[in-house]
C-alpha cells in the first residue's frame, strides 16, 4: 500500500515535477535552476525561478516564493490537505465541486470535470493564441480528463454529439463521440469554420457577424459530408476554411455544390487560417 505523505515529506517533492503535473513546463533550464512563465499572470518572459538544489521557487514579478506546498496551494487555490493528496496521488484525488462524469471509452479519454475557464495555464495559452478569456468563455469550457491513467486539463469545445474538442499548449485531442459543433441562433445565414480557434478568432475579429449567424465548426475536414444536410436551409453560407490543401479542396467542393456558398478565405489569404491572421495583427499592435 502506498504511504501517504505529510507536510515534512511533501516538501521534498520536486517543484519542477509538480509544475509539470499542473501543465507548466520550463522555458529555460540549467543544472541548478529552471525558469517558467509565471503561473499567476500572463507574461512573455519567464520570471518564475525554481532552484533545483534548494527545491524552492521565487516569482520575481510578485516578489514572493516558498516551497512546493505553498505553490500548489496558491495555484489550485486549495487547502494543505488537498495539496498533500495531489502530491501523493495526483490531481484525481481532489474532491471537485459540481463534478460531472462522462464515460468516453472509445478514445480512452474520460471526462472528469466541466467548468468555467479559470486555470492560469489555459488563460496564458489563450493569450498566446491572441484570444481573450471573455470570448473563450462564451463558447468553451475548462475540461479535466483522464487518459491512460493520467489527468490533464484543456480548453474544450463541445460537439453536436456530446464529445469534446480538447486543446492546451501541449496536446490536441478529442473525446468521443467525435462530431462537428452546431451553434444555432435561428439565423438565415451560416458560417462554416474548421476548428475551435477559428471560431474564437472570428469572434475576436468580427463578433457581430457571429451574433447574426448560425455556426458550424467542422472539428475535422472529414465532417464536410455530415454538415451538408444543414446547408440548404440557409440563404447564405460563409466559408472560413484553412488556406491549406485540405481546406481549399473542401471550400471548392462546397462552392461547386452550393451556389449560395461564399469563400471568405481571401480575407486571410496570406495566412494559414484566422488565428494565424489574428496572432499576426496582435503582434503588430504590440
């Protein structure tokens, strides 16, 4: 039987490994220290230092530091008891409030919790992709899930069959059943997008257009045929698919088969997709 750790033994748990378990990875590492983007705010230069020899952390931006227990308590906003459970067994030991369970055996992904986006790592990832938290909250959730015995968290977009598209800085995957996402606002026009960040990017670039349209997010080009049953009910079909081979082929297919289809990819013709355009525009502003 695995022994439970106490505060004294927990302090020897590697801060670097604890941060990795929470989804944070070093930007720079040496034999004696590791530097991270701060888990407490958005930043572009790593100011959060971990001493490997002392197993202590120090956030230069806030001027605070401590041991691994202090850090986990602060990041997860949890008690010392829950922190010890996390360090002893992993994130899955937490007694989450309003926990929702879904069985997604087909992909090996089990959804553990669905909540509003609050985790600082996910907020940093959104900032990296030039998406505001307020826009992400309209369409997405924070999803905690297990895969091959380990627990992860991601930004999730729910699809038409109850599965989730899952994205974080490291992983891109989905729970089953896999399908497209259909957002119905009872409008006469529909926007067809390829993925989650195309949706969030268009919401950032032209929020009013989304408010006056229904929305189909393919989540995979392979669902082109599945969404065709919806197209005929609309007067206008705006196509915002990727400027790559598969995206262009799908656009051409829909244009050839539906005379009310309008290719909008020229608005980001020098970029791979809408998020590539948005990120470039944000960098220019900075």
